[in-house]
């Protein structure tokens, strides 16, 4: 039995040796030119063999691709302004792991020097730049030691679609120092700071999206609410950096939660848009729909790092639907717990809107302290409806000395209804005036539009836009 085992072991060793010789011979036949040019470029610069380089890397979310690119270029401007990028070509080079590619290039010549891959990334609502999607660049560490930086952007449909930065150096300490400085530059040059951002989830592409939005331009005249309501909201949400510093000096917390509630169409979103216009130097992040459940944790993290910031959570009642037999609302509780997890001295405002305050009252009572100001945005009263009527008709010539009858007949409607009333009245008159003339609105014209909206056959439309 022992002899048989010895023979088997010896045969196995001979077979393994033969296979190694075969593979080594094949490698030289496939790559007769000697060492890989791309590997040689890296090892000659760093000064050590590829196998001796520690694996030092850092990962960023896919939407931080533009920030990673900015951070790397800032580093190069500081330590190697004349450095030139290079790329690699070969099968699946846009998807394969860098270290695997370099190993294959070294052994089989599978990958060669090539052009840098670029992508386009937004830097604002109407601006975009080219950024490196996959490329390498020889540089120097702050202490002068040679390093090679490798940047790879997100790969669609990948299990991990994030961005990767690898630092190749002769020792781990040098690579780690470079990585740390680049991470600091990424945060210092964050393109999202002070912007208005929308978070969304694309089911078709299976990824998470961050988009720039243009900041609204509104003033207090454009917001029609009961006396004192807008002032109360604004005092709680809008404040200067100087005031924040003074609050900290007095030992007061900065984090706050504000909830705007009321039926659909009363002006909650419009009020939020006004606040966005007032927060010109503040980062504003907007979540709604499925993004509330999928991207909440990341949005809170971004709000922390880009403070002062406001995180707008629209229609939170949509995640407060009763779940299970015990009537729990786990998604909403998770949302409130995330609010609670932000440090009290963080300059972050959570601004919630809801059409169904009854859906979240219990969750708020079971998780007190998350929202410290709740403001009802009601249907407009008579004075409010007249102000809305005149506001929405500012683009036309409103000939309505006395609006009392129209106002009385719109009792109980929302701001959305008043806007649609004026829009229909203007639309009806457009074909009756010259193309370059302004529409002149009179009471009969408004009455005609109002009667149409109040007709029984328009009942569903009336409900949708906030009628009676």
C-alpha cells in the first residue's frame, strides 16, 4: 500500500513538472518578445517586480467617478504636472481586474499598451467634462518615491459598479500615503458641493443615479401661504454659515427635521422649491419614490460630507404604508433612524413632505425628536385664492377689478386648481389674439374656464388637480 502511494506521488510530481514546462514553453512562444511592454513600463518606473508591489486600492460609488478623476488630476498637478496617461488593450480590458490583466500581460502577452479610455461626466445642470474611465499614469509620492496610479470607472451590469483607484508602489507605506492624499483631494474638490441634486434608481439599467438640477429662481411673492407660515419654515431651514457657527458656540445643535403636510396640490413642493432658491450656497439633495428606500443611506452620507446641506424627502407617506400584521412601518422607521444617526452638531436639515400625515404620525410618536417642526400647508382661503389667481395671471393682462365672485365659487380648491383655471382661460384665448399680443383675461373668460372645470364630466380631472 505504501509503495503504491509513493509511486502515485512521484507520478503526480512528474506530471506537474511536465505541465509547468509546457505552460512556460507556451508562454515564451505566445510572447517571444520577452517581458510585457506595459508591465515593463510599470516595473521600470516603480523599481521592483510586479509580484513585490502591495495591493493598495480604494473604492468610490459610481456617481463619484467625476470626483475621483478630479482628485487624481489635482494630485498630478501637485506632484507630477508633466505625467502622461497610458492605457491597455486586450480582451475585456474595460471590465477585467487590473492585477489579473497585468499578470496575463506578464505571462502570456495578453494585454498591451494602448490608448486611455475616456467617459463624459456632468459637473452641473448644463456642464460636462471628459474624465478618465480606464488609464494608468506614472507619478511620484509626496516623499519623491515613484508610484503608478490606475483609475477605473464604473462597469455597467457589474456586481460592483463602483470606481477603483489602485496605487502601485515598492512599499505599502508609500502607496497608502498617496491613496490618503488623493482621497482628501477628492473630498476637497467634490463637484456636488453647493449643488441641487436628484437621486433616482433606473430599473432598466439596474443602477443608481445622481443628477444635477437647475436651482429654482423664486421669491416670497411667488409663494402664497397663510400669514406667518412661510416665515416660520424659512427661519427653521434657511440660515447663514455665521449663524451656524454662533449656534455651535452656544452649545446648540444644528441638525433639524421639518415636515410639510397637507393634501395634494396645496403647495408643499412649491414651498420646497422656494427654499431651494434661498439656499444658494447649500447642497440640496432630493429623494422621492423608490430612491427613498434604495438610496437613503448613501444620500444621508453625502449630506453629512457636504454640509451645510438639506435632504428633501418627498412624499414620505409612500414608504409608510402599513406592512405585515402588526402594522409596522419598517422603511419609515429606517428613515427616521437615519435622521437620528446624524450627529446633532451636523449642519444637515431633513425636509419631509407628505400628503398623508396620518400615515406617519404613529411612527413619529414612536421615534420622537426626529422632526422638530411640522407645518400644515392648507388649501388656500379666500385671500389666498385671489392672490393665487393674480399671481398665475401675471403673464397675461388681467382685467378683473373685483375677483370676489370667482373667489367665492372656488371655495375649497387647491393652489393647483387655481393654476389650472388660469392656464385654461389663457389657452382658450390664444387663438383669438394676434401671435405677438398678450391675452387679456376678464371675468367672463375666467368664468367660462371655471364652469368647464366644474362640469360633472370633468369630475375626475377636478379631483386630480385639487378641486372640490
